C-alpha cells in the first residue's frame, strides 16, 4: 500500500537519528508518515517503522559515582552500555569498574577524553565533538547522553 505523496516526507539520516528493528543505527533515506519513520524513499506499508534513538536512551548515572577531576587539564571518563536492553541504558562509571567489565560481552564500554577548564567539586569541561562522533558509531546514543558537554 503506497501513501499519497503529499502525506510523505522523504529525508536522509547518517545513522545518528534512528535504529532499525534490530536496533542497528539506520543510515539512508527514510519516509516520514503520520509521525513515524520508515526505511527507504518510498513508503510501501511492508517495512517496520524505525525507532528514534532519543526515545530509547535512558540517562542514568551510577548513583555512587561522581566525576571529580584530578587537577589535570585532560582526563578520561568511562561509559558503559548494557547490550540488549530497551530502552538503551547508558551509565558513567569509574576506571575500576571499566577495567572489570570492558571485556564482558554483555556490555559495550568506551573511554573518552574530557577537557577540564575549571577545577573543584563542580568542575566544568567538555568532550571533543569529533571524538564523540566516532564513539557514537561504536556506542549509539552516547552523543545524545553527552549533549550538554560537547564543544
């Protein structure tokens, strides 16, 4: 079943906006129809709708972990993503936890450089957007999770 052209908007994504039914980042053309997105340039009624990544990401940080800079200009921050959970569940973790779970197939882990520009318990800083873009290819959703700390 084709939809009338005036009801369908054809757009393109680079894999940062949607995942397919297998939760793999979708890159390519998609049709928007009645608030849903479908893969391809033509809506046929056969395809399963794409899922918006932002609707799958849960911003939950480990409650007993708080990032405190160590006085250096740059430091690593560590993140974990549970495999096969819906919604996508991302957490910031400490280096000890990172080293314990980084080889566990139930998790995806990533370490990112954080540039610190003020010290103290309310330290400020930022992540490099290019590094986060690369990380988002490995761990979809991390860019959205860190959106307030990007430069």
